[in-house]
């Protein structure tokens, strides 16, 4: 029984260690450290109302697009998203 578990454990550890290193994924991870995103997270005090989630989503999307543009890459899709009014 132990011999059957070893390959499964190794496979699970390998899957956990692999990360998407594409420019899109890099920019999405970097967006979490954007000042606007950090400010929204701090000011929410851990209470994520629908309005806060919407603002956070917009801020992350804008930070991701800015990062992609700085890398010289076009954003995915062809239409600029509509920004909600607050």
C-alpha cells in the first residue's frame, strides 16, 4: 500500500510547486501589490461588501493592464471594460 502512495504524493507535491509563469499571470500577481489595491484592502478592514469587491476588481484589472502594457503586451480581449460609477 505504501508503494502505491509514494507516486501519488510526489505527483501532488509537483503539482503544488508548479506555477503559471506567463506574463499575464506575473502581472496578475503583481497587481496585488499595486498601491490602489493595497489601499482598498486596508481601508476595507476585512469587510468586503459588493461595492468594495467591485472597486477591488477594477483596481486589480487596471493594475494588470498597466503591467501588461509596460511589458509591451496587448491586454486580452478587444474592448476596454466599462468602469462603474461610485
